[in-house]
C-alpha cells in the first residue's frame, strides 16, 4: 500500500513533555507491536531508530543444538579450576 507508506514516512509527530513519541498505528500494526512490548532506541546519525527488542524467547533456536549437558560442562570447568588452585597451593 503505497499511500500508507508515504503517509507514515512523512508524518510529523510532537515530542511530549517526557520525550515520548507515539508510533503511528499503521506502523505498529505492520510490525506487530502491542502495548507492553519492548523496543530499543538508538541514534543513527541525525535520526532516531526504534526497533523491536530481542527477547529471550526470540533467541530460542538461534544456536545449533548440542548434545553437551550445560551442567556437566560447568562441573568439568569447576573441576579444572580446583585442580589449578591445588597446584598453586
């Protein structure tokens, strides 16, 4: 929808007393943003970029599956640390 894109791209918003800006509904709907969602705000040159914040659930599956047990990895690391400490003593 070209009309909506040009309308939201050129929209001028008023900055509120606490620095707040309302994200237009058309943009919120397209991005699936809902009240309570977290966003990141960063400076991009002389502009401000607002993006959906990555949540822990969004990261699920980001790493390849592993057969290693995280608890066993920690136990082995701790065992190596203890051995290193014993050698120093």
